[in-house]
C-alpha cells in the first residue's frame, strides 16, 4: 500500500510542478513566484522548508532515547524560527530580491561579495542535502521492507533525480506548493498519531512520561537534563553550544531565508511568519508526544537496536500507536504517516537544491562581466540545479554507510558561524565593511569546518562517522561555542582593519539604503 501511495505522491507533485512552470523570460516568477502566495500559504511553505526529514526523524529519535534533552532540542527549533520572525524576516524581505547575495550586496555591491555568499550557501546546504539523500535508502528500506544495498543506492539516485526535477521545473512556486502539501500531511497525520498515543494513556501526560521513563531504560535521568552529554567533559557547556548552534544556524540557512523574498510587503511577511511559527510549534508538540510514545510503547532498547541514532523512532511510535491488530482505517492512517515522511524527504532536498541553484545562477553567473538575458539566466538556474544535485547524489551514495550526524551538525554550525553573523552585521551595523563581510563568511566557514573534524562525531566514539579512528581534539559535540564567536570576531576585525576611506564610502552606501532595509522606506531624492 505504501508503494502505491508513494507513486501517487510522486505523480501529484510532478503534476503540480508542471502546472506551475514559470515562463522562460520571467525571473521574478521563477525566483519568487511573483509573491502570489497568500500569507497563510507562504507561512506553511516556510514551515515546510524549515522542517526537514532530518528534523522529523532525528529529533523524534533524540526524544525517544534521551528524553528531556530531546525536548530542549525540539524547542530550540521553534525558538530559531521565532528569532527569524522578530529579528531578520522584515529586513531580509526589504533588502533582498532573489537570494542572500542580493541582501548583502544591497549595501556592498561587488562580485566578490556575491561569490563569497554563494560559497557559504553551498557549504551550509550541501551537508544537509547529503543527510537527506543518504537517509532516503534506509527510510524506504524500513517502510517497504527490503534490505538490498543495491536497491538502497537505486532509491538515492531515483529520489535525487526527482528532487532536481522539482527545483528545475517548478521554481519557487512549484516547490512552495509541494512544501504546503508536505506540511499539511505531516501535521495532520502527526496530530492523529499524537491523539492515539494520548488515548492509550487515558489522556494523562504524566502517565505517558512515567511509561516513557520506564521504557527508556535510562531511569530518572531520562526526564532530567544532561543525559545526551553525560560523557562530555563539560556537559552544561556542550548543551549550551548545541542549542545555540540550532537556534542561530536554523534561522540563517539559505533555503529558509529565501522564502522571505516571496512576500509582497512587510505586513505579509509578518503574517506569513506567524503561520510558520504556529505550524512549527504544533510540530514540536506532536514530535514530543510521538517521541515519548515511542519510548513508552516500543522501548529505548528496541529503538536503539533498530537504529542507534533513533531515526526510526517516529515510525515505530506511530506503528505502535495503532496497536498490534490494526483495522483497515488504521492501516490507511499509518500509510499516510509514511507518505508524509516520504514527501518531507522529497520537499526538503528540493528546497535546498533550489536555494543553491538560485545562488549559483543569480549571484555568480548573472553578475559576471557579461550579464545574461533573463531567458539565459533561467536556463542557467535550471542547469545549476543539475550541477548541484548530481554531485550531491554521488556523495550521498558514498557516505550512506557512515554516521550522518556530523554532516547535519556541520550545516547548522556553518549557518550559525558564517551566515548568521554576516546577516546580523550586514543588516544592522553601519560600519560593517566588505572586508569584514568576507572575513565573516570565509573565516566562519573555514573555522567551523576545521573544528568539526576534531569533534567526537567524526572520530573517537562508537557512533562517530569514523568509529575505528580517534583524532578527536575538540572537547564539545558541536563547534558553536567557539565558531560562533569566531565568526563575529572576524567580522569585527576585518571591519576595523579596512581602509578608512573605503570604510567611510561603504558606510555612506549603507546609510542610503538603511531606511529601506530596516523599515521598507524608499529614500526620495531632490
């Protein structure tokens, strides 16, 4: 039944992309969909881009295996989007046109800025794409019940090709409709599962938590802080580093921020973000109930045996919620759950490929020595989707047998250490210079990458990507506690070391557009 449902979803989503295919000469339609989505639909699309398959499966697993610490992680995802809503959403919409390069080049024109932003965009999103693609084979193997490695590789290649098609054909509007369909199915099916789990415990959250604690095998520590980082030399600092990375990194990832440019005005982006935050908050509630339900009904040992990272906890908890003898209706509901996860996988990577392709086409190729025509730029964007997706598929096949947690963590670390400082400084600091921006983007990216190689996620632990090697030297699980301050420090140093005359000119350029960036006001001349 799941295979039939997956086929139907693929057919429907491809049809949506074909029906919304933009005109070949219309860049605004391809990059932003003309801002044609209502605030509610745009908000759902933002939430759809924000909630990836890695978020659903990974967060559910952490809650099921580690309890309290998993709930903190889930709350951090909601806090990240709230930060985006209150701090960055309106300035991004006011300053940007199509890409993050447009936002930062508004005050610092120049090809070097756009290329640096493109490099940072690719560096931040490629690891997360690999996580989604490499996990596709295992997810489909679990749902459809096969174990052949060749079939898993075939699933990665086929799904990757499908995701490239979504981005290249549908553009912003096509992928937005897929994200809306995904988030509605994910929240709808998840709500049903959460209700069924609560019904199993007579609607008593306390009984659910007590059963989850017993089933986890971790004892009282399951409902207290510190279980996730119990083996860290500095558990408290490690947890702070992890949550800070999620909050800042999630708010700055380019496939999420690109949705800010699709709103027609500041009022619409505020309303869109309200819908997005509400949707993500509902998701946090659902994933918390399902995660604890999995621990209570399945047990931590059984979940860890199936997947040491707990990535199947959401599916195991959903299956357990329906009981051993499911009716036809309950089987259909479980099929809806698996279909929602399948669609989440497709939509997440499609959005990331689109963000990378847009940055390559618009920031690198369209701002060269000979700017292309609109038709040629759109062709370049579609070719860029292929140029981004194909290497991602090949790399995903290579890493599929290793732990994927370092890659997911790296994406958030890069977002928090390079993109977040660049956006905060670029949107709000008058003295910020081009040199400071390049130092932030390139230095923050390099610093986070180097530090990540020294964590126990890469080597030195049984669950590391390279468990048989030990060259871990960094004492924390994520790099945020060091790389985030480094990103801000490099931007400050680069600014203060800039040529004084050039710095004054760049400050005047910012002052000319400051009102437009911060308040959407158009400066009148004369």
